[in-house]
C-alpha cells in the first residue's frame, strides 16, 4: 500500500474525530489540525491544516497559521492530546484543495464527497511506514 493512501486515511480519521496530529513535513515537526482533505487541481493529494505548533521550513512557527500540505510529504503521523483548533475566522475561500473529500465543517461550501461520520469513533488507524 503506498504511503500516501495510509496517510490519507489517518488524516480523514483525524478530521472526522477532530483530533490534532503531530507529524513531520520536510523534516520539520508540525502540530496541526487537518481541516480539508482531497485533491488539488493537478490531482495531487493535499490537506489544508491549521498549524498551531512545531516548525516551518523557515524555522519556528511563531503564531498559528493555515498551511497547505502535500499528503505524500507527511510522515510519522500520530494523534496528539491537544485542543482542536481551526482559527478564528474564515474570510477567504481556500485554494489548497480543489476536489474535497473531507471537510471538518459540517456545513461545508465545498460539497465534500465523503460524509463526516464514516470513520467517527473508530480507533486511530495504524500509522504508515
């Protein structure tokens, strides 16, 4: 099974259960809440997340921020005991994910293909290698 398929399932589970994650992206640790999961305009698996801790490619995060991640670039994904965060306001339309599978927002304007609840209350899936 390709790594991105397992990572995709972990992200979907975290969205459905509103569980923050810790992972590596570009060799940098990230604490994030995945918000929207799907494909970009080129068909690449992407996740829009609210990063609230860890580092960025430029160093320390500073303050929480919206980030767009390639799913295949995420590794060592684990659930973390922390408060779910999704930012204060959503004034701009996101452009990270064009074809949405999952959206934590139950009243999503993006018409997600997967309904919230399918993975809800399942145990955390085994992490990808």
